[in-house]
């Protein structure tokens, strides 16, 4: 079992190699959640996630002969970025195997750091298998993303920072994939302050740690997708399961919808970009009954490597759910000026038309009528209802398109 002395040694070793990230108070998130909310900004690390801690701690302990061989890693993205970056700093060759669906930002960043990036497999487990094969074929040192004491000790340095930054914390919410982060953080914090609650958060589609703790076995879950690709792990590690069983108080899951909403909230409120895994703690705090009202709660925002296209889709989806974007189908008479009158009514209701499509042939409208699809920007549900009511009162047939 890992000891706190190893985490303390890792912190000394990592001095100057990683960024000791801030953990500021968030007034708005506190008001939304009912807890006193602090955010640990691991998305500010050089490669955008906490993974640098574990990767750097392992690489710094390699001897000259091992460094000469080079390293290999399997990753959904963040671990590979961390290994690539710190291997380059230390002058080591690195081969990173990522799943074929890995976010483009993570693939291009790893290559920019000088690593050889190989895309293989439909999921992390298949990429892991290929990375192991390559490590054996080429004689490379394999850097495990979570089930290695050196990696876990590196991740645990985050817990030591929290003990100094937030000595009054009552609970810490941590994303769980393979379990390296929560294992190290839980040990570091519980050894000093056993009363602090350590709550792990997983994607509902892949709750590998929760199942493992329930069954006391490292179950392998069937493949599934999640926008929280950084914690989409089908089987947890042996070391990490033992640490979680001893030190973690609770593991909860969150839905894809909750993850997307949390990403949007952090972007809009905190002006900080996080990926799905990084948003998981906030999603849990806002949507699960955790008994943390009025308590000092730290949310570990584990990473911020998310594709711009994914952010765009999440923003649009979130605006629809909040009623700030709406699509209406309106039937009107097919005669000159009908469309102009409709748009004038929309303008009078102070809604903004973002997109309009006027269709005669391919619609359910009768002969002599046409169907118009309007995408509107509004202030919310109340304004949508005003627009719809006004149109109905004037004789229009209106249908709101649902997500």
C-alpha cells in the first residue's frame, strides 16, 4: 500500500516541474449549490490536466539506462499529453497510443510535444493493449496512466496542496476514471485530516470504480461512450481499488446531460474551460444529494482539454435547454407579405431570428400554405411563451420543436 511519505517525496521531486494550481472561492457556484464552493484549477497545468503530476513523478525516477530506452503510454488523451511533454523536457523518446476517437486537440498537442502518436482501437482498452505490445516490441518503459505507485504518489501531491490552500475544507469532489487521482488525493488528505469527506464522481455510462467497490472485484464494464472521455475507463486498477476501498467515502455518478450543463456553467460563470471529466464534480454537487449545504467543498477541475467543436455543441444544447434558443414551426398562408408580417411580429416580441427556412414542397402544409422553421434567440422560457401566445392569438399554427 502506498504511504504518505511517497507523496511527500513526490512533491519535493516535482518542485518546479509542475504548476501548483490555485483553488479560489466561487461566489456564484456557492449560491447555486448551497455549499461554500472552491475550485481547484488543474486545467491550468501546462498540458491542461492533473496528469502531469503522476507522469512527471514517474519519469523523474527513471535511471539512465531506462531513459535511454524511451517510454510508451496508452491514453484517452491527457496522460499521453503529460508523458509526451515531460519526456521531451527530460530528453526521452515517447510513443503514445490513443483511441481512434481521441479528441483532436489531444492528438495534435502530443505530436507538437515531439511524441510519436499512434491511433489504435475503438476505446481506451484497445489502445492500452496496443501500447503494451509496442512497449514489448521496442523495449520501451511502459508508463501506466493510473495503476502505478509512482503515478498515484504524483497525483496525491494535489491533496497536499489542498491541505495548505483550504485547511478548513469539509469535502473534496474528485473525478474517477482508473482511480489514480482520487487514490492519491484521498490518502494524502485523510492521513492528515480523516474527517474530510472524499467523494468520487464517475460518468453514469462507465461507473467502473463504483461497481468495483460494490462487488470488491475489478469488474470490466462493456464499452460505452461519454463526453467525459478522460474518465471513460472500463476497469480500475488493483492499487487504486485498494486505496479507494480504504479512503474514499462515497462514489456517485452523473449523466451526460448533467456533465454538459456543468461544462456550460463553468464556462459562463467561472470563465474557465473544462472537459467532461473536469466538470463531473460540479455536476455531482448540483444534481446529487450529498449533504454538503453550508460546508466548505473543493471541486477538483481535473482538466480542460476539450475540442472547440464539442464546446460549440454543448453551448448550443445548453442554450436550448435553458430556453435561450428555440425552434418554432409556423404555418402561414402562401401569399406576398406573409413572411414579412411574421418576422415583424417576432421583432415586436423582442426575439432575435438566427435562422429561417421557408418550405412549400417538403412540409405538412396544405396547398396554399407554407411552413416556416424559425430558430430564435430569446431571454428564456417566459419570452418563448409570449412569442407563441402572440402568434396563436393572431391565427398562426405554431409548434415548438423539442430536443
